[in-house]
C-alpha cells in the first residue's frame, strides 16, 4: 500500500488533520462518529480517513409502504464537522459513567 503522507522539513509526517484535531484520540473520534451511526440507524459501516476529514459509508434501512428499502449512504465529515461531533459526544457522556445500550445490556 502506498504511503500518501507528506514529510515535513523536520522529518515528521503531515497526516492532513487540522491543527485542532491533531491531539484527538481515535477512541474519542470513533465514539463521536459511533453516536452518529447509532442516531441514523446505520450498519455495515466503513470509515476512511481522507485529507478533508473522515468518510463514513454504511447501510440504512428505510421503511416504505411497499416494504423496507436498504440503502448505502456515504458522508464526509469535514474537520469542522468532527469538532462539532466531538463536542456533542462529550456533552452526551455527561458524568462519564458507563451507560449500557443495546447489545451491552445485561439480560
């Protein structure tokens, strides 16, 4: 696989991430995008980092009178979108206590 990062004069690599996102942990990024995925009922998702931000592709089910319709959706979250998603994710977390949902609940 080709490495498309660009070396800077000091020998480090420029990942294309904006300055405000350079220190964001993947854990936080994935949690924030995971909230979007859950809110929009997406499944079978693929995430790809692109210079503009993050590309999300996934399947959604649209309920229609003739029966459900499966659609493949794609969205590019710009770096500014990601900052907003991170802020919303942090606000949702509140106290930081583990809140189980869906498959994580005890039977």
